[in-house]
């Protein structure tokens, strides 16, 4: 270091001490791009700043027309301080007389020139540029996604006490951003408190490969802001912004899709699957309350698990005067004989005739059951179901289920996968606080599942649901369950049966209740077979 | 006696269904702007899980969909018992077929269920549930 530099080391600069010589020295450093100056940090001190630190940096940056990333910001009493290596910033402070205006107040500043080195601040000889580059590079993955979510609070920044106060500062790290802009396909800018779409950042990405932008959870006030985004975008996330409030989902989607004709995914939901703009939902509930949901879930799981295993039990869901019709477009053939014998189709000239002759309109529970039990054994893929509830009130429940099931091979037909729609209309009958639901109308349509559907169903193993619950069990079944229950609980048969009955023969629930009763010690020893029972064993 | 009347009702349902769906699909495919007239003012359309309530909204929604061509393969109908529908004559119609959109050649299978009611001598859709039979992407 030359004499001049040693002289000015750790020198407090203010209006008085900032001489012309010093100014010339600094200007010289800037021109020659002295490498040493990159690692030399100056402490900027501001007096009596009462607003937020981000506001301070914004004001300074604007007034002095300079970009800087503050390090180790602190406020003690009336002095706010931070470090910067920016010599141009220092120069401007000197030239503008060590003060700046804001809200009709003049604030005073001092500088402690070359107070610390990068080694002092970061424990390594690195520059801000190095730090920012390493943070950004670490957020770029092999799938060409650049994740700048929650950028300002990156752990590395926090650790190094680098106050990267606004995402848009990144636009000044040009070499880094040009490199990122070239390769990035998906840019994640979520959780950055953005109140505007940051054009100065996006500009780096527009000429590259960018196909997706995530702006979720920011502060973007309206859809017009989105104009700044290239219309080449295929994937967009904007949920969690004020622009979403007050818009119903249809309008929201429509307006966004109009701006981005190539959009295939919005907020993670695939849109343009089949050339259509609207999203597809698996379920629609006209009354989205918990009770309806639970009811529907229970019905669907019980009905189909019985339909697949012991089909004759589904008679309990039907009203005695229920009506059902089956329709298919299957052509008459040996393998479809069962369907052909029982289905109707107005559009099939042959079928139409038979409709007028013998109807095939099953108008009693027994008739319905006899038809359904003649159809081949099935296995439903519940994950493929779409369920729409069109109406649910004290009188009636209308449920439409679309889905897929596998039909086991029979003597005349091979195993195949079928697409169905079943519309169920239930009559609701209330007694005191309980409501009973019985199917009074059913329309059952079946067709061969398309190859696309076949490929996408039965991907997960189909579990037989509710195996431990029986609906209206036969005596044999009752005996089996009872024996199992008695084995676990060591209760007398009478007591075991009583408990099982009160829990609808649901073994699991009955066992749970029994365990609770045991813990609370409310079971009389007389009820047990073996009076030398150790309660601990039950658990 | 009652069952004969009931049977007659089913016939009527089927004939009505034939006529109604003929008109409906013709309008949806060729004169889409007239379609909302077929719905009750308070009608409900559930389109692939999107619920749209009310005539005006249904009209707007339908106009946004691309041009379509529906070909029905199955059709069936039954009358709904009066105690469920406050004594208004109501038919449940279920139709299945294929639809192609906007000159795209790919036929997509669809299923549609209507509940139509008689209002001043005209049949109007109280609710309509339409779904394309396409796999849900995960």
C-alpha cells in the first residue's frame, strides 16, 4: 500500500476531513478498478433515522443514484450504520455534502473510510458479487429451475449479515443474471413481497428458455400487472396475491388464459389438457359442508365395497320401490349377453323396440337386485371416481358418480375395464335427529373405457375397504366375528354380542370401545369368562 | 292401474328425452347462443366439476367453450317421483356419446345427465352434469 492509502486508512470522513486529495484518490481507484477496493469496506453512519431500514436503503439508493448491498446493518441509539464497498457511493456522499433529504428533513451522515476488509466481515476474502453468485447458483437445479423464492432471507445472506433488501437488486449483477437467463426454464419468484412484476429481472430471461413463472404469495395488486410477462409462458403461479381476491374462479381463469394463450398449467392445475380452457375438478359439491362430504364418502366406500364383494348386500341401500335403468352402447354379442339382456338405449333401433315391448325398467328393489347380481364380478378403482353432488337438502340427495371398474372374465367375456356413470337420487327421511337415505332412482350407464383411461387406472392396488364392518350380517358371519371378539376380550358371549350389536358389528370400533371401558375400569368382572384376567394384556 | 300409468310415464319420459336432447345438442353444436334459454333461470350446470349457477353465468360459460360436435351413443330417461320434486313433472335423462371440439379430430367420450322440468308447457333444464371421460392428470 502506498503512503496515501495508509494515511487514509480508518479515516473518519465528514464535511471537514474530506479533502480534495481524498476525492481525487477515490476517483482514481474507480477509474483503475483497483482490486483492493473491492475488499475494502466503509462504514456509513446515518443519524436519527426513524423509519425502516429498507426505506432508508431505498431513499439512499434513489437520492445518490447508486446501487449497493448493505452489510451488517445496525441501529444503536440514534445512529444507524452499515458497511459497503462501493466507492462511487462514498464519492457521491462526499460530493453531496454528507447529507440527504427525506420527508422535509435533512439527515446527516459520516463515513468511516476503509474501516474493515472483506476478511473481517465474511471471514474470507470474498466480494458481495461472489456471495450473491454463489447463492443464486445454488438455487438453480438440474431441472433448469431457478428458485428465488424468499430470496432476501436466504440463510447465507443471514449468516453473512448481507442485507439483500430487495429482489430487484439482482438486476445489477449482470453477468450472473445473463448466465441464469440463458438457461432457466422455470423461474420461482414467490414469497418476495413483490408489488410489481419485476421487469428488470424478467428481461434477462425473456430471450432464453423460460416457460414458467411462479409469482405466488407476493403483493401484486391486479391482473394488469401480468401484462409484463411474456405471452410465451406455459406455466404460471399467481395464487396468494391481492389480484386473486374478489374474483370468482371462472373469471380468474378466463382472464388469465386470455393473456397467456399457451398456458397449460395455472397454480399447479393443468388446464389445456384437451384443448379446453377450464380446469377439471374431481368433485363438485353444491353444498360443500362437512356432513355432505362425510355422507357421500361413506356411501361411496360402503356401496362399492359391497358391490365388489358381496353384491347382494347392496339391497339395503335401495328403497323398496326404487327404480333403476341400465343403458349401454354395447352391441349385441355373446360376450355382452348379460348387458344386452338388461339394458336399454333409445338410440339403438333394436333396443328401442324392446323398450316398448318389455320395458326393462326395474321398478322394485328385488328386480334391481336380480339384475345387478347377474352382472359379472367387478372391482372398482375408487381413485378414478369423480363425484358430483347436485343437490342435498332435507328431502333429497342427488349424486352422480363417474368412474372405472374392472370386470372379471367370465365364460363368455374376457377381463375388461369399463367406464360407468351412475346417477343416484336418494330420498331423505328424518326421524328425530337421524336421517335415513334410500336410493329411489338410479341411472346406470356403462361403456368400454377408452385406451387413455385404461392406461391411467388401477395404478394403485385396490384395497377392499371396510372389511371389518358388516351390514346386516348372516348368523354365520356373526358367529365368526363374535368368536374373534371373545378371543380378544375374554368376555362372555352374551356381553360380546351385545357390544358388537351396539357397534353395528364393526369389530374395530367395538374393540376400541372395549379398550376405553377397560381403562376406565367400568366393566364388571362378572362379564368376563376368565376372572383371572390381567387388564394390562388387553392393550 | 297405477303401474300402467307409471309405465306410460316412462314412455313419455323416453319420447320427451329423445326430442329434448335432439334440440339441445343441435343448439349446443350450431346455435350456442340460444342454449341458455333451455335452462331454468335458477338452473345449475356442473361442467367437469366446475359449478355454474344461473342462466346468465351459464350463457357466458358456454360461449367460452370452443365449437363442438356431439354424437350420442346411448340415451335413457325416467320420471322422478313427485314427492322429491314438489310435484313438478321432472324427468331424469342420461346421455353418453362422443364429442369433438373445434375441428380437432380426436373424439372424446362424454357423459351428461339432465334433470328437466316442465314449466309453462316448455321443458327446461333444472340441472345438468357434464363430464368428459378423460383421465385426471396427477
